[in-house]
C-alpha cells in the first residue's frame, strides 16, 4: 500500500518556505555551529542534507546569510519538485498511490489511511 499526502504546488511552496524560516528561527544555525565545534569536519557535514550543506557554507564564510537562505530555499523547492516527478514515475509504472488531500485535518487523514488498511 502506497499513500501520499498531496498539496497544491503553491501551498507546498508556501509550506516549505514557512518551515525553513521556522527551522532557522528555532536554532538550526546554532545546531550546525555546535556540530562543527564538536569536531565534525565541514567537508563531511555538507553531505548530511541540504540544510547542513548551506548552513555550513554560511558558517565557514563561503556565502552570506542571505545567499544561504535563498540558495537553501531554492534547493529545497527543487528537491520537492523532483520528489513529485519521482511519484509520477511510480504511477506511470503502474504503482497505485492513494493520495490524501494535505489540507484535510490530521484526524481525517488518519481515518482515510485506516480505511485503506482495513
């Protein structure tokens, strides 16, 4: 059984941007600074994920905060687009994805998945 939560493109982009802003406000830069202070090699840290890559570049002085933010936001949007392309490929190969409307309340989403499992 394959399920997915589907948001419209504009809503998905808005949610990604809001999540990035929130993560940065909640201390993601400090988290990366701490990891670097603990001795993790910056050249290795950049492979841990998009956020780690761009924030490491910012902390090490390769890019400004503004460059980090805009480049990271763009990279995350591009990654989300590639994920949707991958899902469409699954469907073309005959894999049925049961899409659930992302704007539904969480309890409704859970109920829909439970019905699929029944």
